[in-house]
C-alpha cells in the first residue's frame, strides 16, 4: 500500500521520539550480583532501553557489589571488546567495608548526618548505594557513548565508598580547610540530645519546613507571627548556613512563636513575606506518577529534529573571545565535548562537576564580578573551599544575562557547545531568551538540560525547589526517623546531591540519543526525582552482628593514608576525586 509523505514523516517522528526516550535500545547487558547499587543501576539502564539479563554467575573479583558487562550493542565493532562496569564496596579506600552501614561510617555520612543531633548516626536509607547505582549506570552509558563516538571500548570501576565521598565532597573540603580558617560552624554544633528546629510545629500540630534565601523575607515572616526581633535576627545566620554546616540550632523563641500559630496563619504569613512553607508529610505520602522517562528525554523541538544536520561526532570549535584556556588535559569518555552551565548552589554545579570528571570541558556562565559563592568562607587560598569542591577544573565566562550584550555573549558560547545546563527557577530561561525553543535554531543538535526542583509534582506557583522542602514534602524526611522519633529532613543535602547525579546522568543519556539520531535533545530532572528514587529503593540485606567500620571524622581524612588514593589534597583543603576509573575493556569469551 502506498504511504503518503505526511504519514512517512509522522512515522519518522514517532521513531525519533522513541530513539530519544530510549537511547540504549538494542543494547544487551549481563548483570551479576544483588546489591542495592546494582539493582538501582539495572533499573536505570532498563529505563534507557537496555535489555539486562542476570546470568547467575557471581561478580568477578574486585567487584563484590556487582558487575555489568555489555553483551551486544548495535553500534559495536565486530571482534572488539565491549564496555563493562564493576562495583566495589571499598574500592581504592584503604578501609575494609562490606555494606552500606560500613560505608556510611567509614566515609563520613554518619558524621555529617549526625551533626544536627550532636553525634554520628546512620541514615535509615541506603543512600550511598543509591548514589553508586546512579553513577554505575552513568559510567556504563558514558563508555557506550565513547564507543559511539569512535573511541575504544572502556571498562569502568566504581565503588559505594567513592560514591559516598563524592556526595560529601563539599563537606570534606570545608572540614579539611577549617583546620586553617575559622570554621563556619564554630559554636553551633548542638550537644547530644539537644532539640532542633526546623521543622517547626504549629498550634494545630502540623510539622512544617520553611525556606528563603532573603534575610528581609525571613525577618518579615517572623514579624508577622509576632516573634521577638532579636530571636529572628539571631536565627538568620544558622538558618542561612545550614546547607554548608549541616546544623541548624535556632533560638528557642522561634519554635515557641511557631507553636502559638495555626498552620493556616503560618501559610498566610509565609505568602505575605515571600517565604516558602510546606508540611512534613508521612513516609507513604502519595506522589504524582513518575514521568515516562525518568529524565524527561525528548527532542529539542520537532522543527529542530527535522532540521538537524550536524554530525553527532563533531567537536566544539570557534569559542568566543574572553575564555581562559583549557588548563587540563581532558580525558575520559566525554573528552572533546563542551558543556556550558549557568548554575548555582549545589545541584547544578555538582552536575556540571560530574560531567567534567567524565572528561567534558565545562564552562560556567557567571555574573559580572564572578559567582558570589567564590568568596564564602572558609577560603582555600583566594577561593571558597566549598565553591572549589563543586567547580574545580571549570573555566568561567562573565556575562550579565539580564542585558542584551550578556545574552549575546551567552548565545555565542552556546552556539559552540554540545550541552547547555542550568538550574534556574521556572520562567527564568524564557525571560533571558535562553529557553530550549530559543536555542534550537542557534544549535539544533544541542543537549538542553534543566535541573529543577519540583517538575510536575506541584502546581504553579511552586514553592522554592530546595533540598529540605523536598525531603519534607516527599516523605523522605519521615523515612529517616527511627522508632519514636519525629520526622525531620537530614541537614546533609541528600536530594541536592542525588539530584545532581541524576541530572548528569540525564545529560549523558541525552548525548547518546543525540549521537544515535543527530538531533538535539531536551532533558529535565528535579530534586523530587531524587526523592522518588530514594523512596522507591528498598533497603539491602540488614547488617549482621559484626561491628560497622569506625566512624571517620571528615577533618582527619586529608592526613589519613587510607584516603590518599581517593582525595585530591592541596595545602588548603582536600576534595573527592572522580568516583570511577576507566581502562581498556578486556575481552570475555563466555557466552551470554
């Protein structure tokens, strides 16, 4: 039967959409092991279109937490070795570890999570294992991308310990730097058993979290509720710095003020003051159904899909003037790819940092004078240790995106890029003229990645999309509570970090889709996706009677020989190294 041109075009469009949504379709992977990290990696690969088969064999030596090996791929070369990824517990860390409990103790998670309570305590989630699973899927996808781009087959190695250290890199940098610089948290670590707010409790027994980055909004909120001005003023510094310190002990008067107000009055005051407020919901609180693609992968635009003619293996060239030279010899599966990011705080910068650790050249768009976070203590030389933990190795171009000249400079840079990544709040990309529809004509083969807070989980106008609000509303905070404890978010930035790893995972997946279709790809992830993944991952095998590894104090890591292979040490601070190693893939003779 004859097919009209319109029908053929529609058919191509459907096929292209499927190729974008499932970029690893046709890839078959063998799996060995049963850890949480392996299960998470398998789920992520299946969502990308992989067929994963457990062959019943034990993981090979050196990969006690699991192993994944590509058995066949539609873009592999006959007779060539195929990519693989092994997962350890300790990896290069010189401390014996045999499970999540060991990793949380030895690599500092128990130390950071426990600060708010005055002493080390384990997270009641297999957090390091979930992060390791995402990093494993990301690594295998990245080495498949390298194969698509004409590179050699690579074998990746990672570990749950390395995932934990990457998750804590900002805290490690601050703790090791504070040996020489006065600590932000001095005098603010509570004594064991001390009470902690937030969350607050209203007069009608609603536990709630609040969020603002603006001191005036904070002051007005407490004024409207009738708090003592001195209590509000004293509470602002620890509240503002809780993301950096993982502690937040506020004046008791603020808790009493909140407890005297009904929740409706709290919500009204927050709306008037420009403060976000959300209840701390139950562990099984319903969430909207997940998106069809965990990374919301789709074509950049239909028009761009039809028009895209650029080669998928092209290299960035013709960079605009004003960029400092690339200072390092980029290696890794993303070598030769240019990522432009406009990000702040943790989620966006860490996502770009992970892409840089995979070998990409990452350029930050920063406001005139540079990102203000560069000057936030403690300082590692002329730059903030915390900023360096998330942005080492990146170049920077200053541009005022509120001005026409700044937007033109950004467009010139993005026109050379393979990826544009931002974590702006909803509506800002459109206001800058840098939304996906604006950039598709400039760079039809662009990967446009947005790292957000709530995605479609809450209607507009949405509250601020920040870590502790997401933990509270999603039920993650409730899952962290032990028997008889009141639910409270961890002040370790759980969803910021995992959300960053998921964002970088989305970019790598989108680059594979771009390489296979030649079309630009949009990728959208959010902190609520990280919360959803934590909620959906059942814990691994409970630990036995064996004592867990000793709890490690972060400040001691820089001088501990057990961590020398996994930390970059400078005279001022220490930072986590890349959580993977890549070597040529070996040949395997066994059949699937």
